[in-house]
C-alpha cells in the first residue's frame, strides 16, 4: 500500500522528470520517472512517462519494457488496447498508406523506415490523448511531409497532399500536431538520413564559440 508521503514524493519526481523530458535531458528524465515508479508503482502515468522518455532517447527495447509496466497498471481499457497494438507485427492502416505514398513520392527505403519510426514514436509520445485515425492517409501524408522537410526534400504541401488524396489544409493541421508532439526540427537526428548532418556543424560552431569566449574571459 502506497503511503501519502510516497505518493507526494512520486508526484514531485514525476514533475521533475517532465521538466527534464521537455528540456531533452533524457537520462535525468529516465532517472526521475524510474524513482517515481519505485515510490508509487501503481500509477500508470509514471510508467507511461518513462516509456515516452526512453522513446525520445531512441532506447526502444527499454521503452517496450516500460510499456509493459504501464499496461499492467492502466485501468482505461480503451487506452490500454491502443497501446497493446504497438506490440503487433502487422501493419496498421497508417503504415500501409505511408509505405504506398512514400514509394509514389520516390522516397528512399531508409526514409520510409524513418517514417515508420516516426509513427511509432508519435503513438507513444501522444500518451493518453485521444488518437483517432478514420482517415489513415491523412496521418501518413503528414508523416511523409515531415520526413521530407527534415531531410530538405523540396516537396510542396500540395504535392504530398495530392499523392495521399488529402487536402493541403488538413495535411498542415496534422503536420503541425506531429511537429509539436515530437518536438521536430530541421535535420532532426532521429529522422535525418543524409551522410552529413548540418546540425553537426552548428554544434561544432557552438563549441568553438564557447571555447573562444572562455579564453577571452580568462585573466592572464
């Protein structure tokens, strides 16, 4: 039986973990969520947040293990059923539409794989928010467009919408949601397929600037 003191401790640890998660301090987020679970193991939110943190960090084996802990504690059967489908090896309707559409756009096999990865990560990251897919082609179009934008492929929104049989405005709505939920950026390391990532140069430049500033501030 979890005491009130343990619940309070877990609540604070989970709050701390969410702050780390938003700041992309994944290791610290994982540690905080893990400690929250230890203090209050029956709270499904803490297990789900740990799953989301592992997913954002690209640690999929650990994410699926954490998902198992979440499913053991989730009391909402509809939400649990949605996450249970993540363990299925069969393609869902969005994945089928995604593969077909990205092939029509002549995107590479690696980029199609990144699209599949993005859909998996979105379904986990969205958490308990309602996720309805009555028109799977719309979700598939948004993911394909996101992968194209991240990899600097110059498709217009109208081009992608036409291939998937959706409207540009509805595509934009879903695209904006995916960008916000997954915190996407140009050349995002998670989904970029090129040999040289331009973000590497930005990191190197920032490190050089930091070193130059340190040397400048040093006293003789």
